């Protein structure tokens, strides 16, 4: 089968199913796994799909953002694993920034370090942080309805008062070319500033965020360590060439 015909079949299956496994594509095209992997790499470069662990999927919506309640039920077990590892990186006496988001929220029950200070722009984080007797500061700013994040000029001005040992961030997309992205430019600006004010930044993201990009760039890949769950080895190698990636299982 010629390459254009394989590509047509791959894209048609993706349109029908949203996500397809490599083995499905092997059978549908009567091709080898190595050939399909090359096809997926080429189609990804053409921005027609994104590779995921064991297959490929369509790109997600780039401008709309799910609400906190919608995000909280997605990939929950993966988020907990990532969050537990991230929390173990916090040391006694650290001053940290905890970004708004469902994966960073999952860190809070696992924080065992003592005498730490937390600055956050996540309204949903407050109850859990105070329940852990963690000294907590809010950035201030405008409340974004969908994510319950504090954003805008007030949030940025509030952040300027602090410096952090570590920042733990959520993102909507991680892309080799476009770096870390999120749909809202104002939220992107707050995330970028918090990372700039931190000695070390960690992006917490499950495997679905890789090879995705949304409207607003936060910063380049090498500005943070990525903490994620199991991802395709080929994808891992590509991103590891750009920045440190910690895979937790």
C-alpha cells in the first residue's frame, strides 16, 4: 500500500474513533508496526494528529477549557500518582508556589514537609491547605469562573512580593515546538511569572497533555522538569532531549 493511502486510512479511522491503537492501524493497512510509527510521526509533524501511548488521537479543542468539576474526574489515578511524587520533592522549610489546577490540588494530602510556606492562585486549594496546617498565602487578582484561578494584574502584582524554592504547575499542552501552553493568555502570564520567580519549576501533566498545544504559550520546555505517568517510549525520548522528564508508575 502506498504512503498516501495509508495516511488516508489512518486519518479516516481517527475521525471515526478519536483514538486508535497502533495494532488497529497495522491490521487496517496490512503494514508493519515500524511503518505505522513512521506514518504517525509524519502526520504529527503535519499537525494532523498527535501520538499517544500505543497509538494516536485527534487534537483536543485548543481554545475552550474544561471546568474544575469536569477536569477533576479525568485520569484521576494518574493525577494522584504524579501528585504524590511531586509532593515528595518538597523539603522542610521550603517556600513553594502551588498553581491552580486539579493535579496540583491532588498534591496537598501528600505534603509531609514541615514549616513550609505555600503561595497559590487556586481558590479550591485553600480548604485543603489549611486542613494540613500549612502556612498559606493567596496571590489576589480576578477570579476565573471555570478554573477558580486568580488571574490578571492583581495576581501578577501579588506574586511580585514572593520568591520560591519550587513551583508546581499545571498546563493544558506540552509540545516540542510550542512548549507549555494554556487557553487563557491572562492565566498563562500568571503561570509564566510564578515560574520565573522560582528556583526550580515542575510541570505536572498526565500523558494526554503531550503533543497538545493551546492558545497561549507559558514558557519553553526547558524551563521546567516534567512529571508524568507512563507514556510512549518514542515520545518520552523526544521530550527528554529537550528537558528532564520524570515518569512515575
